[in-house]
């Protein structure tokens, strides 16, 4: 897909609401579109919107094997609340065993290269399997989340995966997210109430301090410019 097509799609939905954007894409790409959910607040908002439009839409998440117990509880709670099957994709066990055998169970603390390798094995590879047969993936990116996301657009072309990437909440602020959750009684991860605005794997996530960036608790030992796992890296 060329840049002009992506540009025209962004212009088409310039003044449209998130549900309007989702409704068009879910109809246009029926059966070829899915929400890749991290079970974060934004993805829970998108799950609520999507189920109200088309509950048959594929919604999946990645179980890295290092998630918080509260995240597993939310997967179950979400599936029961919306009467859907949140599909769970796991990393290849042999790849995980080899990586841990060679570099240790907590290899990610030792170097950025190790951390990215862990993310690749536990997240990127299962994500590619989840993408099979899709033309569009929906995710909950917002520009204000971090310095690595300020230039993201509503509609993007994911060169690495050969898919359209749709960010329906790209212009939302944090207050809008939580207003929607409260107004619609959307289930969310209880860790959000304990100072965790962004929740990933348990060893790589901490609560943030007052005044810190919302993603400061993710891979907190690294510089802000490196804090992506590879799922949302943009090709320059």
C-alpha cells in the first residue's frame, strides 16, 4: 500500500469519532481485521467499542509467560463480561528455553540487546502468528503516551508486517480514556489504581512516581528513546 492511500484514509477520518472510524474499518475489512490487546486501559476501551459494533471481531492478546496475575485475571474478566473469546497467543517454548538457557531468566536487565531479544521471542514472534490472514490490526496507541509515539498517525502502514495499522485513540488524552471507562463500566487492570499507567511483563514494569512520564515504569533502567519492544517501531 502506498503513502497516498494512507494519506487519503487519514484525511477521510480527520473529523470522525473513534467508534465511527472503527465501524468503517470493521465493515470494510470484515474477517481480516483484529484488535491486538495488551489488556491496557486503551485496549479495554477499544474492546468495549468493538464489541458494541461487531462482537465477532477477533480480539487477541499475547501471554509472554511473565505477566502480572492481575493481567491474567483481566483476560478472564473481559471474556466473561463481553461474552467473547479473547484469543491468547504464546511464545515458542523451545525458543524461550534456548534463550533462558544461554542468557539467564532475567537477561533483559543486562543489556538493551538482551531485552530486545526477549521481547522478540516472547512478543514479536507470537504476534506474527496472530497476524496471519489479517489486513488490518487495531491497537491503542496514543501520541501523548511517550516520546516514541508523538509522530504516529490514525492510519499507518506497518511495513514490517505488511498490514494497515489503525490507532483509533491516537488523539485521545488520558482523561478521555478514564472518562470512557467509568461511563461505560469497562473492566480494567486493578494495577492502574496502584500507580501503573502502563503495564507489561512483571519484571519489566514498575509503578511510576508523581510527575513521571506515563511509560516511565516500562523498562525503567533504559533511556526513553529505546523504550519500545518492537511491536510499534516505525520504519524511517
